[in-house]
C-alpha cells in the first residue's frame, strides 16, 4: 500500500528503541518509552511549512502524530510543525 500525506503532513517511520540496557537487562515493549526519532518516508505538498525531505532523520514532539500500520509496519503521520529537529 502506498500512502501520500496531504498538506503539511509528513509520513515517518519511528526508529526501534533499544530493548536492552547497557548492563544487559531486557526491557519489555510495554515498559519502553516511546521513541521520538524517525525517518521521513513521504511528505505532503505544502512546501512552505515542510522543511524536511524524504530520507531525513528527524526528532518530533513526544505525543505527536497519528499511528498507522502499513503492510504490518508501524508509521506515524505528523504535522510539519511537530517536527522539532533534523538529525545530521
């Protein structure tokens, strides 16, 4: 399935969070913090509000976006204003 975000929305794929601590303790999925890092997969057509491009690594607001599943994988659709940084 192909998803194209509209207006100032951006489709991102959240990075997997570490499931093991530095000491080797395994953290269950239910206890892990929601990650704020993601990769940009697709962008909407409002180029004035969207300052990222496909392939960028970003940091977004912690509770931003709408979670969706595409072909069994987790994605988020976030507003351009909820993207707070690009990781270089």
